[in-house]
C-alpha cells in the first residue's frame, strides 16, 4: 500500500465528509448547496485515491 496516495486520499475523504455534513435528522437528502456538491466530489476523489493506493500496493 502506498502511503503517498493513502494519506492524501484519507484527508480528502475526511474533508469531503465535513463539507457534506448536515446536522439534522431528516434523512438522506440530495445536495442542494454548491459546497455540498464540492464535498461529494472531494469525498469521491479521496476514496478513489485510497483505492488506487491499495491496488498499487498489491
């Protein structure tokens, strides 16, 4: 596993979760603010980098 991709991927994923977090109990919602869209993009990019790091490590 390559830490050069794993650590930035984990950091991006955590940042994406922080950007998409809504503190209400309504349930899942479609992103309606631009910052939520950015959060989802950052989250998915971080997950992709972590998957890439795992694939290159094996």
